[in-house]
C-alpha cells in the first residue's frame, strides 16, 4: 500500500471515531476538521510575569546589557514621562517602558515580543507606539542644544578630540542617515539612491556622540541639502548664527551640504586639489566621523531601526526620536558599545550626493574656509 494512502486511512478512521462519539462537542469536531485539512492552530508559549520573575532578577550588568540602560536610569526616565502622562491601560508603566526598549533593541516581531511579555500581539503594538510617543514628548529634555557653559565645554571637547590633529572651534557635526521602510504603495519618493525605500534622518552630534539636534520625516529620495534647508535649525542659523553658536565656531558637514559661514565642508575633490586643501579635507573628515559613529551606535543598539516594518508612516518619527532619546541617555549612563563589523555609513562619500558645484559661494564665506585651512595645515 502507498504510504500516503495508509496515512489517509488512519486520518479517516480518527475522524469517523470522533464523529461517532456522542460525547464529542463542537470543538472536537473543529479539531477533526483541522486534522483533515492539515491546519492546526499555532499555540504561543507566552512567558507569564516575565518582568517580575525574570527581568528583575537580572544582575545590574545583565539588566543593562538587555535593556541598554541601568535600572536607575529607566526608573528616572519613567518618572519623567509619567509626570504628564498615565500608563497604557491594562499594562504596568514600568513593564511598558521595558517592552518598548526591548522592541527597539531587537528585530523580534510584535508577536514574539508579546509572547515574551505575556500580552497579545495587538496590545504589544499599542503599548510600543504609545510609549514611543511618550519618549518623543520628553525629547527636549534629552536632545539638547548646548548653551552657556555647556556650549564652551562642547567646543573644548572637540578641540581635544584628536589631539594636535583636532579640527579647531567645532560646535557640532552634521550628517544624514536612512531608515529602511516598506515601500508605500504608489509613492516612489521614498526610493533612495541606494536602491531601497527609506525615511531621512538628519542629526547633529557633539564630540561624545550625543545628538544635540534631530530632524526626520523626509522621503529617502530627497537630497541631504534639501532636507537641511527645510529644517528649523538651518533657518535659525541663516537668520542669526550667534543665537546658536559661540563666536568663531561652526558645524562640520560633508560635501552634501552647502558651504556657509556657520557650516564648513570639504573642498570638492576635482582631482586637482593642492596639498593644503587635501590635508584640510583629511582633518575635517577625521573630526566629522563622530556623526557617522553616532549613527552606527544608534542602529547597533536599537536594531529595529535597520528596517522599520511599519504600516503607518506617521508612526516612524515617533520610533526614530524615541531611539535617539534612549541613545543619549545611554551615553550619559556610560553604556558600553562595541561596533559591529559592518560599515553603517550611508554617505560612503558618494559624489552623486554632493552639492552642485555651480552654486555661487560668496567670497567672504570662501575666505573663512581658507583662513581655517591656513591655520591648521
């Protein structure tokens, strides 16, 4: 007899036995249908009281490894976000914050996270988005533009960053990165030059890799310079650089950004750069790399940002800013991070992303860059 025929006969006998049994209820009948069709309901093994029975028994080092922050820092953060907000209905606030950090830190599905924390997939998603919004609501307490004494300390940290090779008088470094997303139906504006759909994130960081300004939401196909021009920080610097920068200080950017008196970028390499210009570019790049390192740390610790599988684009900004807030807290918390082996730099010195060289640059702005070049080369 064919083995498949034998299996079929056994299945039919089991179904007949179930149907002939007068004690069989509707659920048993349903089970027989599942046997016949090969469709079985998947049983999820959720972890009951995961936080109480597992997480709270972690050693301090294990807790910090899994949740990217110390328990004390998480409790302080929880107190801040709940001064003006209540917890998500039906789930404890502390557990909700841990769930959100876990979800950001991994690429587990919402079903897997829900199984771990003992709630449904839908409830997990609602808690996650709710707490990302709460983190975004307190972003101004954690993503802070340095002023006063903090501004002077900020510049000094850059001055000593590379010793004698440091680029002088830097206030911050700017760059953009892409967060991969599913392609929105009928909208190609999110398809970037790297060949995938994404949301743009523009950020400025200090010498310690902390973000001091973050701006996100533009489709991936938009040029970095266009995102910059649309940002509030650009408009403020255009109106009055002294409102944000100390005298004779500036931001560092790459060739995707326009040269400004407050934003210094490399000389465009047309193959005929002089020695001093090349040396200038090298020193600028060695300092500006901190923003690339900051993005690498952000995506390395909060791995969900490597691919945000979201249905509502409106939720993307909450998730990104929430991760940036946690990133900054982690630096203050002395969280150790060991970079992964891959390069997470979206820029890659791609000349397609350079600002049009035909743009008119005022002579006084060019002179500022030339004076800096002469002083450091």
